[in-house]
C-alpha cells in the first residue's frame, strides 16, 4: 500500500497491512531468504513539519539456510519498530552527525510504501549467521557429512595427506 506524503497529518494514520502472494514471491529471486507466511504489520504514521514518525509491529516467518549444515529451516519474526524520516535531502554532505541525527533517515519522494517499510524491518530482524539450532554441529570438513545425524565415516580414520606422509617418520630430539 502506498501513502502520499501530503495525506499524512499531525493526527496521523493507523494502518493494518497484510501482504501475501505475488509481491512476496517476487522476493525469492532477489533476497537471501524467502517469506513463507503472510507478512502482517500494524503501522502508525504521524507528520510534524519535515519529520514523519513511524511506529509499528511486523510479524511473519522466513525460510533460511543454516550457515553450518546448509539445511533449510523456518525462522519466526515478530518485532516492534520506530523510524523517523526527514523529508528532503541531507543538509550537508560532509558533516559529523549528532546522536539525535543518527536515528533519522532522509527521505525524498512523494509517497511511502508500507511494504518497503515492513520488509526493511524483516531484513533487520534476520540473523547475520542463521543457525537451524544453537548446537548445530555443521558438516564434516573432510567428507561433507552432516554431523548432526551422527559421526561421519572418515572421522575415526587417521587420514594423512600424502604430501606430508614422509614427515611422519621424522624423529624429533
């Protein structure tokens, strides 16, 4: 849903947004994850002068790939967020930002897209290194077997790289 900036008042707008279907399917080819449940959000938008304050919640579920064992797993997302947008471009290109300015996003345009706002929050909630479970053992670095399913065939064997086999016979004093 797109909202024209001019329609946002000081009293604000409250929106209940649900996205599913085609728009979420388009993300599969672009993002490193796929949304597997409807994207639901509640967004409150208020405007005061050049600032637009956005407060809301988002919930959905994503399918991620474990960074250790490479299996797909479902990751539930439910979080609240606040954003502050300043209309127009930044005042100075090279300037040290104050603490208050660090939380402001500069925005140019005629309308806000609620889908983009919610997807930004979903992206921020995703783990940098996704794990299917905290104690995931990953894959064997030699044979590639999934160590969560048990020890692999090569772990018990004393494998020596043939290039270093002669070093085994060296006696140290």
